[in-house]
C-alpha cells in the first residue's frame, strides 16, 4: 500500500496539517515536540482503524 497524502485536523498539536508524500522513501524530521510521532500514530491508527486522539 502506498500513502499518497495525509491530512490532520485538530489532532493533538496539528491544528491543520496536509502532507503529500513523494514516490520513494520519506523521512520525517523536526524538533522535539513538533509532532513527528503524532504523524506516525495517525498513520498507524488509520491502518488499524483505532482512535488515538
């Protein structure tokens, strides 16, 4: 399965975030507390159909 884009609305520290993933490998970089793990939790939660909010 290929993830093309991700939209987060009022999910933890992401008030309104839209991410478009290019082909190939994607890395998520940022300072501590910027929401990197939240992005991964949103993807995992969607794949497992569970709520993490």
